C-alpha cells in the first residue's frame, strides 16, 4: 500500500505583477495554439495569394488576413507581458527583464510577420 500512494505536492504560483501573464497558464497555452493555427494559415495562404493573385480583389480575404495581422500584433503585446524561464530554470516575472528578453529573441521576427502585406499588395496594379 505504501508504494501505491505517492505524495502530491502543490506548487505555489510565483508572485507576479498584475499585468504579467504566466507563460504556462491556461489562457497563454490556448492563445499559443491559436497563434500556431494562424501561422499555418498564413504559411499556406501567403504563397497561394502571391502565386494566384488576380485583378479581382476579394474583400472577404483581405478582411480575414487583416484580422489575422491584428491578432499577431496583439500577440506581440502579450509577449511583452509574458513570463519566461531563465537560464537557471526560474520563472522570470520582472517586466524589464521580460521586455529585454523578448526584444533580443523573437521581437523582430514577430514584427515582420505581422506587417499587413495583403493591404500593401491590394493597392498594387496586377499585370496579366
């Protein structure tokens, strides 16, 4: 019986400022899945639109792609407020360290990925 019962330890959530999101909370996990799905959508649709663009501007696709771009922009804002795991395995919740870490790692890539290329391309002339 002694080996069948394992002790369970509840880990206390680290103290964070009110505007800081824990990187492992349910909201952030769900948000990351949404971002992953939208990344796949973008990876498929951008090459398709570049390859098969016609003179007909489809307003529905333009609006949908613009909404995706706004969601990616919101993701950038959230990343400036999300904890991360430091080199020693500790959860870093200091806002200044979070900002500096994000600026040094994924910020430039995230910023370039959320630029509204579809809106820019919508105003170009298409030659046939």
